[in-house]
C-alpha cells in the first residue's frame, strides 16, 4: 500500500480556474523530471485554457511558484513564493496548442525566481533585453506584472496564493512605468490592450496621443513609484585628498541605466522622494536635501543632493560613455560606461553608449 500524494495546493489552484472555465479540459504540460532532481523545468506544470473574451486568447496558468503538495516553508501566511503566474496570449482561431515560446518564457520566469530568490509582485516590471519571443519580429521586449483580473487570490491549506498576470510590453512603455507606475500606464492604454492580452504584433500604446498625454500628466502629477532600481553596472570609488588637490568620489553606472536614472531624478528627487540604486555588492541612495553631501558606510552610500545638483545631473546624464564633472559640486563625478546587452548564450547583441 502506498501513501497518497497530498495535492491540496494544486487542487486549490485548479478549483479557482475551474470557476472560470467549467468543464473545459485545458492543454496541460507537466514536467517529467523534477527540477530538484536535475530536470530542466522548475515549474511542475502549465495549463492553457481557451478564452474568447475580449478576444480569442490562451489563458496559461502556472503550477509551481506556490507549495502544491505538503507545506514545507515556515511562513504559514504564504504558500511558497505566494503567487502563481498567468499569461494571456493572443490565439488564432485555428490554434489547438498554445505557442511554445509562451510556455518556455514562463519556465524561464521560474528559473529566474528559483535561482535569484527575487519574487514578483503587482506593479513589478522586468526588462528582457530583447524580444520576449526569441527571434520574433516584435516590439515587446519587457514584462509587467498585475493582478489577474479574473482570478482572485486564494487561501490554500499551505497559505495565500495570488494570481499575477504577466503582460508583454515595449521598451518605451517600460520607461514610462519606471518614471510613473505600472498600473497607471496600463490603465491609460487599456483600450489599446483589451484584457492585457499579449500580442506579439502590437505596437506601443504610447503612439496614441491620448495615451501619451495621460501618461505625461500622470508623471507630472504623481512622480515615479520606482524607489528601488537594480543596476548591474554600479560601482563607487571614494574621493581622496591629494597633496595639492582632492580627487572627487566617482559613481559608475551603465549607459543603459543613465537615461532611466535621469528620468527618475525628475520623478523621485524633485518630488521629494529618494531613489536607491543597488546590485549584489553595493547600494547607493540618492536623497533630496537642502545641502549636498556624501555619507559612506561599508557597502552603502548616501548621496544627499540639493536641487541645483539634481538639475545639473538631469541635464548632463545621457546614455553614452562619458565622465560627468559637476560644476555645482566638485566632490562628485559620474562615470558612464558602455552597457553590453547579451543573449541567453552570453553573446553581445547590442551595445549602449
């Protein structure tokens, strides 16, 4: 006699999705070899449902970010990472299988979370640094995360699970989300992306004047909700007193991030909010202040910047290799270095700066 496998977490997800699709049998894609035993796919399963409203699409639901079987983690409030992903992908009328690229992308999201420990939450975004469907002629190069509008959070025996819908977005939409907020941008363009269905053939919602105006007004009114920016290329070299002169402290950032930081100076610091740039080894917090100064503590740097310095930085920061000397504060310079964008195999596909 064998013990039955406890699938209460899995069953709770299926029960919630069944409320939407009734007896429809989804296309299900399981994992032959578990990830912990050397398998390639971290998620235990993906189920794809045919949906018709507001237009034909696949509604794909993941199984694996939450605890599907026995409760293993100590936190009783959340099941696993506390979410499962959903992905709505445009479907042709004669399609009987969801596109393989969408399934692969969801498994890649699993690898990202499992390997980095970084979890997704509503309002997050992720730059894919290239087409979300490799090799496709598409403007969608990033992803945003919002609550799935049709799947409510559930409370399973293993804890709470939220359904986060992944939405393919363009580069300029991503920049708008950084300088305002994810939900605001998507809400402004909801008529252009009904149901927030990902369609590889669509163009940017910001090409529509009314959407562009709405986003511009929102940025001016609210500033940016991005208080934390993970930056791969980030370094700090403290200034030194020489015999005849003082060398300024040097903040190094990548050219790809320079343009984003410039916009966030306007959307954060000029709105009285701080901004933290961070990687695994260093965090640099930019904080609005009456007087500019630098404070250092181990791997943390605090840059207190007055309005004159902020405005000069905004004027001079460009996405190109450069050393920026500040006339308004001699003790700080910014080194902008080239950013090399690589594909999954590590090959450089684009150089910024």
